[in-house]
C-alpha cells in the first residue's frame, strides 16, 4: 500500500493549483440568466487551459489524465473554491454514456462542444409520476420519417431553465416499466418544447419542467439501441450515484472550511460533529483511492451515494448550528446539501439496493 | 395536579386555528395582544407556528409586553444579538431597556425573515424584568417550533398517503412509516416539556423545552423534505416556508448548545 | 395547568421516602436462586408496609392510591435505588388483566398472594417461532375433564427460572393466528412442566424455556372467555408497553445518576448527551403526568415504549462512554437497557403500530 | 499510489481466516509474532477481530514488540490506565518502560476480559518509542473493531435471511434492510481510514481510524442485537462474545472523545 503521488501527478497538481489561483473569481448564481452565461464563460476559460474535461481523450478536449489525476484536479478545484460546473450534467452523466454506448459520429459531434460549453446539457429523467420510480416514465417517442416525435412531460430537470439540450428516457415500445424505453437527446429550443422554470427553496430556478408536444428528434440522436434505454441509462445512473458527480475534493474542502469556522466560533459541545465531518470527508477520500486501485461493483455506488449525501448535510448543519440563523457563506451550500439525499435516487432506494444487491437480502 | 389544557384554552386554540386557516393575519382583531398567561401564550404560539406566521411574534406579543414596551422587535445580546425586522426596535442590556436604531440588514437562513443589527438609543426604562422577558421569548419560540413540527408532520402524512410510486402509496413503505413514527415520537415528547415550562417558567425548564422542540421540529422538517422529495424542494410548494422558518427558529432566542448549558447549570 | 402535588400526595410521598430510607439495602441478583428469595423477602417487607401494590384496592393488599400517588411512589422508589421488583410480571402484566377480564373468584384467589409474593409469576408469551409475531403461537390447550391439557414450548419467559406460576396464550380452537387463542394460567411445578433456564449475556438466567407435556390446567385458570385470549392478552400488552412497566421514576433516577457521574468525569464533548438524557427523562415524566390528566388511546403506548427504551440505552451508553470499559455500577443496567428495544414488542413493530394506527398510513 | 492489499497480504488474511475458523488459537504456530509491518498488522488484527479472539492482543503482538519487550500486557497512563490480564505486565510513562506488578483486578464490560491495576516496578528501558507504540496499539485495536463489525454484519445478514416472522424472512422487511445497509456503509467507509492510518502512522490518522472503527463496529453490534432479538441476548448464542468485546474495545486504547481531540489538535 502506498498513498504517495507520482512525479507526473505532482506536476499536474502544481499546474492546476497555479492556474486556479490566477483565474478563480466569484460568479453569480448559475440559476440566473446572467450567472448561467458567466458560468458558460468560465467553462470556456477552463477548456482553453485544457482543464474542463481532464480525463477525456485529447481529440475531444481532454488530456487523458488518469483517474488519480482527475481526483487531484477535483481536490485543487474545490480547495480553490472554484465555481460550480454548469456543464456538470453533460460531462458527468451524458458523456460516460456516450463513451460506453454512443457512436463515433455522436462522440465527434457532441463531446467537443460540451467540453467548451458551446452546448450545455440538462438532464430530463424524472416525470411527475416517475420520481424514485424512474421505470414508470410515460413520455413517448413515436416513429416518424427520419426520426422520432416526443410527447409528454419531464420535471426536476437540473439546469433546464437556461441549458441548450437535454437527454432522457422515452417510451418507444410496447413493453412495461423497464422494457421498451429509448435513450434520446433533444434540443430545448426545438419547436414543440416549452420550458417552465421551477423556483427552488432559495427562489432561483435550479430546475424546470419540460413540456414536449411532437418534438422532432433525428435518428442520429438515439443513444444505443432503440428499446434498450433502461440499460443505457443505468450506466449513467451509476456514475451519478458514485464517484463522478461528487468528488471527494468537494467534501474535504467543505470540512476544512468547517474546521476553520469552528476555530473562530469554538463550542466544545459541537466539537465532535466538526471532527466527524473532517473524518467523514477523509474516509470518503481514501475510499475513493481504494476504488481507483480496485474498481468496485455497480451497486457499491449506492454506498457512497448515501455516505456523501449525509456527510454533506452534516457538514452544513453543523456550520449553521455554529453560526446561528445568519449564516453568511453557508446558506446556499446548506440548501443544496438538503437535496443530496433526494436526487440521483433517494437514499431510501439506495439502501434497498445495498441490502438486496450487496447483502443479498430478499426483495 | 392537572396537566391538561382547560376548556377555555382548547377553545382558544380552535378559534386561532380557524382564523389562521382562513388566511387572516390581523391578529389584534382577535385580541391576542391581551394574552399574558404563559400557558395561554404557548397555546397561541403553537397555532402561530402551525400556520408558519412570519414576523417578530415572540418579540411583539410575549417579550416586549413584559418590558412595558412594544409592539416592535428586540435584541438581547449576547444570545439574541440581532432583532427581527420590524417598524420599531428595542435593545435589552442587563436590566436596561433602550430604544434602538437599525444600522444594517443581515440575511437569515429563512428569506421570509430579515435580521437587523441595532445601535443602542435612549434608555426607556431601568430595572426591567429582563430575565423573565428572555425566558418568555424562549418559551414562545419553543411553542412555535412545536406547531411548525406538527404542521410538517400533517403535510407529510397526507403526502405519503396520496403519492404513489412502484404501484402503491409511499406511506406503505416501512422506511417512510418509521421516519414519520419517529417524528411523531419527537413531537409528542417535546410537547409536555413546553407546557411544563409554561407552568414553572424556570430557566431550566424553558431551556429544556427549547432544546427538545428545536430537535423535534427540525427532525420533522428533514423528514418532511425527504418524504416529499423534489416537490418539497420547490418554492411554490408549501413545505419550504415551514422548513425555513423552523431552521431559523432553531437557533433563534439562543442556540441549542447555549440552552443545554443553561439546563446543566441549573441541575 | 397545575403541576403541584396535593397535601395527601405530599404526605404519602413523605411516608414512602422515610420508609425506603429506613429499609432499602442492596440485594443479590434476582436471577440467582439465592437472590430470587432475597427479592421475595423484600416484596413481603414492602407488602407489610402496604407498599407492594399501592394502587390496588385494600382488600387485595393495596391502599387505593391514585395514579399520581403511584407515580410518586415509583419516583421515590427509584430515587432510593430500591431493589428490582421480582413480582413485576404478575403485578404489572397479569393483575391488570385480572382486574379487566378476571372473575371475582380469580381476583380473590390470585391477587393477595401476588401482593405478598407468596406466588411469583412469570410471563410465558413467546415461542421459538412466535417472537415479534406473537399471533403465530403453536402451543395448544386441549379440552379434558374439568380443564385443559397444555402442550408445546414457551421461551424467553422472564423470571421463569425461579418463579412459581406463569400466564400465557394457547391455541384452543380451529381459527388461525389471532383467533382460537385462550389466556391460561399454569403452575411451573406441575407434572409435565420442564423449565430450562437460559443464561443471558451477563451469564445469569434472566429467562427460561418452558416445555409443556400434557400439563393440566383447571377451568378456574382460564382468564376471560376461551377463544378470546388475543383480546384479553392485548390489554396486558398495552400495559407492558406503556406506563406501568417503565415508570418515569426509573429514568429520572438514572439520568440524575448520569449527571452526577458527569460532574465527576466532565468531558465537554459528551455534555449534550448527558443533558439530553436528563431532558428525555423529564419529558417522559411530564408526558406521563399529561397521560394521568387525559388518558391516551391504546396505540399511544407504542410511542412511550420506543421513547423510554431508547432513552434507557442512551443513558447507559453515555455512562459507559464516560467511564470506559470498566464501568462499575453501570454494567448490569447497561446490559438490561439493551434488551428494552427488543422485548414487549420490538421497536420496529411499535413504529409500524404508530404509523398505521395513529398516523393512518396504509398497512 | 496503490491503495489496495498486495497478493501476499490477501493470502495472509485467507490463511488466518482458515486457521481461526478451524478453532485454532496457537497463533505463534503461524508466525504472527514476526509480523511488524503496520499494514500487515492491520490484516492480522482484522482477522483476530473477525473471530473475536480474546486476550491482550494489541499489547502482545503490536505494542510490546516495538518497545523491545513482551509478550505480556501493558498500561499507558493516562489513556490506557489499566492492563488487560496476562502473565506479565509492563508500564510506560513518558519514554520509560518499566516492569509492573498487578495490584487489583477490575471488571470490564466484557466478562471475557479482565483489567488489572498495576504498580510500577523496575525500569526496563528508557528512551523507548512510546508514541509509536501507543499509535500501534490504537491502530491494531481499530483493525480488530473492523473485523468484529464485519463478523456481526455477516452473522446478522445470515440470521435475517433465515429467520421467519409474519410469514416471511425478516430480511425482507425494509426496516431490517435499512439497518443492515447502514452497518455496511459504516464499515465500508471506516475500512480505508484504518488502512490509510497503517500507511502514514500519523497520530491524526490513527485516531481518526479509531473513532470511525469504534462507531461503525458499535453500530454493527447494536443492529445485530436488535435484528437477532432475544436469541442474541443469550449467553449461548455466538453474538454476545462479539458484542461485548466490541463495547470493551470501543473505549480501550483511548476513548472516542480523546481520539477526536487528537484529530482536532492535528488539523
């Protein structure tokens, strides 16, 4: 066992740290029109330094960084309090699906514009009657000349208020639930699309409803085989729950801020919660290192999903308890943390997965 | 020993509930500014919490009247460093009541509340019953939290009965059942502490009530959000108002940690 | 609202306090043969002062104390660290059933000897296949001349290793589950009874298995109607879960000891757990006062069962965390506390009851 | 960066498992007294915990060898005030190692352990690596806790699959599923902390590992008892041995609170 970084990774770390120190500045909320564009510009700046998608092949804008280097990048990124990634849904949910199930044509067409944020992607998973129970989607895609016509309603689409395109599952065949679904990409500005932003608890439209009324999608925007959408989507869901969406750097940085906050506002009765936040972040970091060395099985992503989402709530709740009701610098992160145990599959669903698929308890 | 509400108190709760459920806000029309008995105040504030009524309520209706002032808002440094936004401000230091002027506005975790930093103004009175006033602030805040918790439990139970996933109401899943059972247990055991504190008005009992009501109400809020899922996270759904007010009141009128200190000191 | 005690109750409190101060002395564990007899003697001493069953009618050995006075008695009893009640199963589980469902003959015959501990009762609820699922008992009682013959096996019978008699449910009719059960009393020394003590974690036989091989029970020892045993037993189960088995005095006394322990071993990181133990005991005490003034409905007993059992674990765990692995004076209470969330209906079952029968969630 | 066991370490774990599962206790026959690498020690102690092997193990196999003494047992006041019962005793104060004599026997919460109060005897050595020895004690104790937790999870999962109530295996109830899922999460995330601490052997990392392993193992114990019900509460069932050893080790080699202090100081 060896936790040291090789020379190449250390050099990369130094480059990233220096670049971020020179370029990071605070931006407005990405859930406002102006802030969204500021974040798009920030993604372009990252791309110009080949830092927007470090682990991708060079031809799509990456630098083929190892997973370890990607982790190091994320640690530096969060430690520098760099802006949230407006391209996150595309980079961390859609792109892995395209690498696994897309065509060369799709990768060539979609990935470079994603890396430069010329196209920002929203996810369109949930529907009013399909939240935790994703397999009960009702929106349909009907065959037409040269493609498909989408009909139905999606909801809780992150970033959809201002994004360019979206990806989701549509019912194309006769089967029930997991069968007969197809993974499709569509344009949020195409004729027949109506986007209604939904204000979150903080008042900003972090997600939206999408109404689809005979929206045309060409055949080239089917990912994987038609009818095979559930399997295609599940590879993405694994990514969302697991390592990619919530890199340990996010929590080690937040825990470090909490320790700093505690030193300024020491309350011995809250000491253990502060220390446990730091320990939890460190545990998640080392757990991720172990996963790099020995990739875990699919359902193991449910373990980390429950862990990081509850850790995030604990970190922010502790900060609020230290600060009282005026919690400058922590309120937005706190509100966001409360959504963690809900999105990407509620923690109740994840615990079912852990019990049934890892521990082998009866369904 | 008769540890239950009188028929008059039960009636008061019912009248308030009907009034607030009808969306009315002109509380003085109900004569609530004449309520001074601590148990009656708890009945009143539980209903105010039950409907998530905003504003400097503890300040206007419980604290300032005891100090012979108000309506308005009041800060009690160090445990209440800032006042909730109002038309008129006061400041209590030791046993002295002063007028105060707003000098800066401070965000609360609840966007429906704003805090105000105050500068001390002219003395209004000395030798005021500051300790009793503070304890009444803590007590009524606890009662509000109890009402908020109850409201969120009701909202969530109704949602769990009607929302269907995987072909059945989510309230049929044991995980959801146990979450909600825990919320009910927390609230049911916090409630007698709040009423008990109204009877004794000792600082020990008032602080114990605040600790238990804060924890129970916040547990209700977390569970409510988790069971509602994304819909509860939207500004247009009713839950957010309750959840955010609960988080603000949890640390208002003294943090849970400070109140636990007070309990221990008194034992 | 008024929390003050009337003059009569204050006088009673003073009498109890004085008597206990004069008579309480430490006894050996009631789960040993010698300790059991010491505890029987203690019950007799209590009875001689008319303090063994204060709330019962005078004709059975009580003094018709009000529920408030009973609570006051319990507070004094636990504050004085008086011995555990070896007659507890009889007094708190069987007696309420006899008051509600027994005949005058049964009450006259059974209650006075219970009050003086001439007969100590064990409960015989569980069976190997009927733990949480009590309705699945398989032991039978078959009609015979002048009574019934018992056959089968009971387990986890508290006190059965040394007690005289027992009460339990037996299958007497054709129905399934809750139907066709009868509530019967039987002699633990009758022909056909074999008692096998079971050692608990502490090594002592706190409970036992009971094997029944054609054990005769006369008709006079059927409680309630034959076939109506489930309904008869459930009134007892309510008592076990609710107020009577775990009086608040037990927890206020334990919490007070914990506060004292904390003052001697202060650790600011554990302060909140100590204070919360005290607050929890106080909450349970006031909750009980409220229940006296306005008796709660049946399933409400599940709320208090979950609360006191978890409070008891929390109090003892905190003491052990303060003391470390050598925990003189706390170990036995700690081990006992761990059984609280299990016996008298697991807390999982109680939470189902709360959700379904109080909150009205679907079964 | 290679944060995974080597094939040799995986083999060591398998050999130990087979040996202990066969009921053998003559550990020296396996040559375990020659294990000195901290990661190897963690592998060894996780298996010792996995089988709830009793005795002064951390003391004999990890702590005393570093001090050039042993086998036997050792106290490190103030955090390890008493030694676990053994044939021979030592005492470390500052950087001095002394022989020690037993003066009184003290009950542990685990009846399979006995603690011994020591009186200082003659000096054996000065300038010993006391800090490293202490950290090795904490580390190996953490590894034992991890193994204990894993054993209890295995026992309980098997029980939940086979025990039937209400006409189905209790492992089919969502409450039981979620209890066991939480245990697995706790253990899975404590594990890398323990191995990470073996790599760095910094006091910060060793203490963090002890905190996480203690909490995860104790959560496993509580859940195990709750899911087993009364059968788990009997002396004849295997669970008790694991549960009681876990409770003892939770506060052995420094309490969770003391270790949290050490973490905070090092940050």
